[in-house]
C-alpha cells in the first residue's frame, strides 16, 4: 500500500511538473501529453494496477482547490477585446487578514489543480507554513485558456511572453481586489519557461511582486542550442565510459545504415517506422535521428527527476546505460529498446507509441492544424513551436560536434524548416532576430536586473547552460545543484531515490527559498543586501570596452632606435609533403578569395622614385613587456602625390600577402583620392601573412607558448596594435601628428573601422569596404545572400541549381549514386565500390562545390582582373540553363561549372576535383609554413576563423536551393581536426571567442565610432555582417548590384550609376575630413611625450627601410 501511495505521488507530481518544462526532444522541450507514455512500473504492480492506481489518485489530492476564470485583454498594448483565462486557487491556509499570496505560473502545457492542493509539493508546503493564498495561473493559449477561436498565425501573434507578463499583472491586481488584500506580498513561482516568466515579471513589476523563484529558467535564448548534446556527451562519458562508447558505436552504425537502401530497410523494420519505408529524404532521416538523440537528452535532463523512483524501468542515465551495456543486444538493438520505451514526448509521438514517425511532411501537416483539441495537449505542440520560432529558439542539435557520441546528423536547419509551418518568412534569420528582441527586452542572463529572486538549476540539466548562474547582487540568489536535474527543487526531496549529495542539495535550496521568502514578505532586507546602483541600459550586444592597455598617445620625438637598410632575416621554410590539391581548390575558400579578399591580377605599373619598400620591426606580443621577441612587418610607401601638409592614407593589409600595385596603380579608387588630396600612401602587411611572417622568430624563439603553437600571436587585436605602433613611429619620424585616413577591404576594412574606434587620437577617419563588424559562429546568412543574388538574376537559373542539388542529394544515398558523382566530377581520390564514404566526406564535397558558386556571386561583378572576363553569375546561369537541345541533367551542369571555375582559379586545364577531407586536414596544419604565401594565407585565415571570428558559411538557414548539406558541425570538426591537437579547441571555445570579439569591438549593433564610411554591395554575402542599419545619413552605403569591395577597384565603363555615385560621395566625405582639424580636437602640434620604456603595451622599435619589393607577390587582401 505504501508503494502504491508513493507511485500515486510520483505520477501526479510528474504530470503537473512537466507542464512547465521545456524538454529538448523532437518537440522542443515541451511537456508530456499524458502518463500513458511513461512506461513506469513498480515492483509487484503490473500495468493495469498502475492505471487503476493513477485513476484513483484525484480523489486523494489536497483540499479546497477551485477552478475559476477571469477576464483578460487579448492585447494589453492595443485592443480592448476580452477573453477568459483559467486559474486555480486554494484559500485553505489563508490566515484572516493575511496579505501573502503565492502564484504558480503555468508554462507550455495544460495546467493542473494539484499545484494548489498537493501538500507534498514544496510550493504548497511553503504556502501552508506562511498562511498564504495559493494561485496557479494557466498560460494563454494553453489548456482551457483560449483567447481566440483557433491557433491561426493571425491569432498566434497574441501568444508571447510580453502578453503573458501583462496577464500576470492584471491577474494580481484583480485578485487584490477580489480578496481585499491590503499591502499584498505576492511571490511568483515557475519552472523552466514559467520560471523565466516569474523572474521577468518581478523585473518589470517590482512594486507588485515582492519576490520570485525561478527553477531552471531560460534566460539566454539562442538559435542553435548545440551545447545540449555536448553536455549530454560529457554526462554519459563521466557516468559510464563503456556506455558512452556503446552509444557512439550505435549512432555510428545507425548513420552508416542510413546511407544505403539495405540499411534503411533494416532500420525501418527494427524501429517499426511509420510509414514502413524510411526514404532517403534528408528531413525524414533527421526526424528519425532527432528522436533517437532526444531519447538520450531527456534521460540526462531528468536524470535525478521523476524516473528515479525505486529503481526499476526508469528512464534516466543509469537505466539507459544498463540497456546499452547489455551483452545480449548489439548497439543498434539497444537503441531500439530505448526508443520503444521513450517516456517524455509530445502528443504527436505519444499517439505513435508503438512506432517511430519518419515522415516529415506528415509532421508538418499535423503542426499546421489550427483548431484546439478538447484536452488541449495536441494544441500544445503548435503553440509551443510558435513561441520557439518567434521568441526563444534554443533548438537542440549536434552542430557543435567535434567527436560527439551522437554523431552530427541533427542540424539547426531541421528545426528552422519546422518553423516554416507558420510561413515562408520564418527562416533562420527571422528566428534569430526574434531571439535578439527577446534578449533586448529582458536583458539576457548578464543583463537581468531584477532583485529578490532565487534562481536554481541542475548541473546535469542542459538548460542550465542558458540560465543565470551567478550574480554580484546579493538579493539575486543563484544555486547550481551538481548532477541535479531540470526543475529538481520543485519535487518533494523525501520521495527522490537519488544520491545523498543531491538530496542534501535539494533540501538546501528549499531552505534558501524559504529564508528568502520570509525576508521578502517581512519587509526586512536580506542581511546580504547592498544598495544597487542604477543599471545601465542593456543592449542586445554588450557595449564595446576600449582596452585599458591600449597604445598611449605618442610623442613626436624620433625613435631612439637607429634606422638601417637591410633585408629581413628569414628562417628556412618548412617543406610540405608533395600535394596537388592546392591546384584544385575552389576560387573562394572559407569566404576568402584564393588570392585574398581583394584579388589583383592587373599589370604592375612603372615604379616611381618616390616608392619605398621596407620592413618595420614590431613586438611579437604587444601585451607582454617581458617578451623581447620581434618580427619584421613589411610595408610599401608612395610619396609621388604627397603635399607638405597633405593627409596620410594607410591601406591595411588583410588575410593575404600585400602587393605593391596597391600603392602604385593610380587607377585604384583610393589612389585617385590620394592624388587629389596630396596624400602620402602606405600599405602595411598583416602580421603572419606574406613576408610579415614570424618564421624566424619561431625558429629562434625561447617563448614556449610560441614554440608549441606558431599561430599564438595571430589575432586582430595584435594587428591593431601593430598599426597603432606603426602610426606612432611614422609620426615620430615626421616630427608631428599626421592626419591619418585608413582604408581596408573586407576583414582589413573591419580593422580600419576598429582602428578609428579604439585609437581615435591616432586615426582621423576610416573607410571600411564590405567590412564585417559582427563575429558569428553560424554564418548561414552567407548562402542566403548568394541564393537571393542568383534569384534576382534569374529564377530559372535558381530552379535549375535547386534541382541539381536535389539530384546530388539523392545520388549520395546509394553506392551507385556516389560512384556516378565521382565519375561526373572526376573525384581524386575516387569514390568507388570499396570506398568508405562518411558524412564528413559528403560535406567536404558540398563545401567545395558551394564555394565555387559563391565565388561567382561574391566577385563575379567586379569588372577587374580575371573577373572582367566572366566567371560571375551570368556565366553560372549560362551553364545551368544550357543550350536549346541540351540533354544534361542539372547536376551534370553543376559539375561542368565546377570544372570551369577550377580552370579559372588554377589557370591550367582541369585535371580532377580534389575530394579528400582526410588529406586536406593532414596538409592544412603544415600549410601555414608553406613557401607558397597564398597557400599559407588560406590556413592562417582558417586559424582566425576558428579562434576569433567564426564566419562559418553554412546552409543552416532552412529551405534553400542548395538544400542543407553543410551544417555548422562540419566547420567545428574542421577546426578541431586541423588545430585541436595544438590547442584546446571546441565549438564552445570558438563560440566564446566570437562573443569576446563582439564585446571587444561592439559588433554590428554597438559600433559607435565617428568619421567612418562603410560600404556594401547588395550582391555581396558579407553585407549580412555589416552595420545592423546601413543608412546613408550615417555614411553607410549599400551599392545596388555590386559585389565585394566593388568601389575599391578601378572605375570601369560597365560600372553602375550607384557605384559611380558612391565613389563620388566618399570623395566628398574625405575632402571634409581633410579640411578638419585632427579628430581629437588637438592642434597639429607635438603631443606630450610618453615613456616608451614603461608604457604598456610598449612602444618599439623603429623601422628598417630599403628599396626592394617582390613583383611575384600576388595580391592585396
């Protein structure tokens, strides 16, 4: 009997608890539909006994619970139309004259009266001990709280957290009047999303709500929540290494079987798929794999939760590992057994308990249903998906894979396509912008400024990674239970069959909650209370903070280091093993042209006497004055147009070697301006690139960090200090502060803009052409712009490309198909009947093909160099349309176009398509030492992508003409495979690096510098990372029909009026700058001297100049 009573409590608490939960399963962290899918049994009880016991539980619940409704506005911000919202209340413990009220908030599910009646629930216990009124408020659009007649998109616009918070405020005001509460003390409670609501309501209405308790709240939503699978990976590896290995083997076998018809048929029979045949369609496969992934994620999320009751048949890490390690079954059979007892699931999955759905279109048809169902659980699926697609995202994927036990088959594009059930506009960009609005509205985890709150999280719960885990405000109590599960503190601790440490932790958090509640309702401040300062306005992206260790203003005294003319000493270049793949790489690689962001193929002009080429000695590390290492940084100088009081133009080198033409060929736009304004012109090469490498330093250095990793000091911030040091020393050489105007294209354009931002006392103005301001891990917008540019040129062309990629996808799913691809594209090495073709190999092929197409878009309208003779969108579409009697299929046309672009890139007849990911990785690390400076540049740029910027151009946007063959996990694995053995690389470190970069420079949202010009081409994919609002009034120009860095090239007859007009506008702006005094309002007199020996970072070292240059250097970035 005692066992049965325990089961009653467990089942009932579980059902009402999960109303607030966000399960990371197929349906996005939502509650169960009913308990029939849990498959829990207790010792001595069969399934019939369990059901009978559960049916009898309602009559044994608490007392005095009542159901009621109140009127709410449909739109609290505009309309007056009203609807009825359901709530439950219990005044059994309310003391006469008492003023304390507890409010449990409903989340994404059907609310249950047990929240205000079951005395074993901590919420009810807290209320009973304090004589509080108890309320539970159902969330609009869930359960019986239905503001509109259906769930059409028109009506769903009223389903959001903002309206929910206003519902809470209206409810409190109404109950104050109804129960005549004098000086009421309301305490808000909630779990998961409802926990977020409790915290946000307290933040907005601190005078109405005395305090709030948020259990496992979502505070920092994001689009792609790949960290969920990474945390699960860590939990399984630490808990049971053998289990983790078996899971990895099982998922690898599953992925291998999905790649051929025989394997898919076997999986269909084993997992009882619905429909019976599992087709090779990517979405159907991802539906299947997402269910298998989320079986394991849910066990981690609720590891110490409702499924650890007295041990038998529980759905948690321990029980799943017991099945995975069972020697009676192989790993695939073990996956099937776990799938057959999946416990927490949506209504859609619950209705197919005996089967595994694998029809993505059928799922979309289910989600498109607008009518409320009688119980309300089917409606939950559509309503919750709406909130995820319009506010919170946070879809669990394997996109952070670097060696994940779950593989890499669940990418963000799967969930993005689910969101399209609401309309075609709901793509990745739409969702990401919606999430940014949520962060701006509530502040995110770091920007949350509510007080009097307790925030609890479980260490095994993936969602704690998106919560608030610490605070400097003592009235914000955060508590992380090691190994704890999702919303663990909402359970009665005495019924939990968990380790003693976790049980003690749950009791401790209950004590903390009770203590804080007593403080909140007594009007006696917490003993830890400190008066808060007024919070600064929070922005979606944190404001840029200029480093305190930046270069100080220089004196104008000459450098104390003697100038000398010499060639730089260079270490012997490391020889690579013989590889031929460099001759067959695509024209654009990692979003960068093979010859740099600004390719140059024009003839070098005559060399004037005023031209100078030399080297400037720089510190290897600007941020360590105990490191004596230096390197030689190459520069070019041209004074042929210089006037005595003229400005100084500095073109910053980017991610490729520099070429003297960029200071010699006066047809280049900025040199036309130099000629007009009498400017001295410099071009400074980026550290590590071209001849400005650190090979000599690396060879001779005693710096252990540098020895272990040659690329240690390759970063944008080090380069910015290189530029600042260069400017300081030139000014010192000239004896006065120059009026420096900086130029740069693409990444170098970013450097120019950041120089003006961080060093306004040195830089008078800056022009950044096609400059990305935002570091971004998943740069899915890149191929969105590529597609839009192609569609703008020809819808027929876009359609043909789409058909071609669909054909390729179909061919990828069979051995014969893969061999056909190999023959058509002339793969080297080939895919034949003995080849093991893994998912990474397929992704590598798509990467090469996609960037051939990207090259045609990004540079195909430059009218300069090789691009002046084609190789752009018109040629791409010419291939794809074919001639009148053309019998080639679209995929064959894609193959022909790829060969065409390869010949353009290599300047030689086509030989083959290099297609070995393994060989590419093997050669990539050594390539940084290559004598071929362009080849080295490509690998150096990969380092900066992996360590600083991300910029990974994926197909994660959802539906596109390219399909979704290139997910984020391809690039995270590439970074790990190339550099992971030298550094502790992971997707997490790459993600954090992008956040740090945006914090350092402000990103596209908070870039604030003045005296700058930004330009973007409407066809250029990199425009997506430019300033968030590009308006001409802010000197930001969007050039219609232009490509990457278009205005930097020499003017051509084919140039559009918009391009010509933009050049004229920039020239006018420069003229205004040249006529200004220095931008820091200082006279052009000597600045106060500084102590070069003591300032940090230190100012060194003078320069070395000589009349030498290498005409073979190929390009300026």
